[in-house]
């Protein structure tokens, strides 16, 4: 056997050994994560019996710190489950809120899949940009954000009537949806305080049931809830300048 053949065989053996080491390290690492997850779940269940059901435990970018996810709520724990942390993890190098980035990913909405036919459309300017709002007609913060939405240019605003604040919200939602021009009736009520006319008999209002089911699917727990074209969302009446900033960013990403 030549010296060149020996060198080839040696290199092949080294490559195989390296590959085997990688596989073993990955397997051991995965086993370690599963062991840590089991410990965290067990300890938290024993020590905090009223803690909500844990959906997922996963590693974070910080060694020894694990994410404990409950729905879209995030907590953090050490590998022994001795400490539970509630708050945001900030990457100081990039000034990125890693917790918020993770929540945005968890709560993202497939904008293209939204049933926009069940929403009221208000087109401002060219309407080239798109925005979705879940809103209740008796929600004070919804009235505040509606005034801010008036200032936006070249946007199509799709509002899903989401009557979750009581029986009267359902009544007003039906009256608004059944109006000749629902968008105008909505703005008249939310901005100017003009009561909508009573819904005519026979008007199909099953859309409201679909909207409530849609909101529950995406865990919309309060109003207003704003959804941008890239699927990110914002709860509450965020200021007009912030809405504009996020619409622009979402339009570029989508």
C-alpha cells in the first residue's frame, strides 16, 4: 500500500470520527435538553400548583436559562427550576427585545388567510396599504384609535366587528353591519357618536359569530387589536405615529 493510500485512509477515518462525534454530541445535547425540560416541568408543578399548564420548555440564547411558554406568555427558568423570571430579555449588542420578537412570532397572523369579506372596508386614498382591526363598538380605546386611523394615508382598513364587551355590543354591531354603508355607520358612531339605525328584519348577522370565532382562534383577548400586513399585531390603542411606522415596515416585509 502506498503512502498516498495510507494518507487517504487516515483522512477518511478522521472524517468519520468527527462525524460520529457530532452525532453523539447532538444526541447528548438533545437528551440534556429533554432532561432539563422534565426537571423544570416537575419542579414548577410541585412548587407552584396554580401555575398555568406549560405548553413548551426550550433553550434560550443564554446558557442555563430556559424559556417556559404558556400560550403566548413567556417566562424563564434556570435548569433546576429554582427560579422563575418574568420579564424581557434584551440583546444589548443589537438592543433587540428578544422576548417581544418571540411573542411576535408566536402571535403572528396569516394575513392572506383572513376572511376580509367578513370585515368592513374603509379605503383612504389609494388604499394600497392594508390594515386589520378587531374592534368592539362600546370600546373606548377603539374610539380613540379610530380617530388616529383617520389620519392615515393610502390605506385600506378592514375592521372586524368583535362584540365581546356585553350584549349591547352585539346589538350595536348588528345595527352597524346591517347599515347601507357599514363603514360609514361605524365611523359615524365611533368618531361622531351618531347611533346607527336599527337593523332591518332578515339581515344576516352570522358574520358576527364568525368574527368572534376568528378572534378566539387568534387569541384576540381585548380590543382594539391591530394586525399588520406582515402578520405582526399590536394590542391596544397605539398612537397614530406608531401605527404609520409599523404599517410602513410591514408593507416592506410583506
